């Protein structure tokens, strides 16, 4: 189940607030966050920290994820069409069956990515 606070911050495009919230959450030992099947399309989330996030089946179409941290993220069957992932860290992310047509991966870190 997705965390309502996380979704609210993301929908408001409050990257600074979300990143602060996720750092506090990690201090309590909660490493991942469930955002499976959420519609986060067309948002400006440049620099967002979604490391270890569960984004399976999520709609990230047209979302700006430039310089985002998506290390170890689960993006199976996610819609990343026309998303900006320039400079994003996707190390060890799982993109199996993700839709990536038109996504911009220029200068993205792709070491260990599954499914690309």
C-alpha cells in the first residue's frame, strides 16, 4: 500500500519535502516505499530520491526525473515513455517489461540495470 504522505508530496512536486521525508524514514530503518501502480505522469521530480522504491506498474510517462536517484528501484512494467532520466542513477534498477520508448537516458548511470 502506498504511503499517502509520499504521494501527496510527489503530486505537489515538492522534491525537497519528499527527499527530507524519505531521509527521516530511512533513519528509522524503512528503506523502501511502495508506489506501485501510482500515476505520477507529467510531474517535475528533478533530483528526487526514489532509491529502493517500488514503482512497478506506475505511470511515469513524461515525468522529469533528471538527476533522480532510482538506484535499486523496482520499475517492472512501469510506463517511462518520454520521461527525462538524464543523469539519473538507475544502478541495479529492475526495468523488466517497462515501456521506455522516447525516454531520455543520456548520461544516466545504468550499471546492473535489468530489462533494458
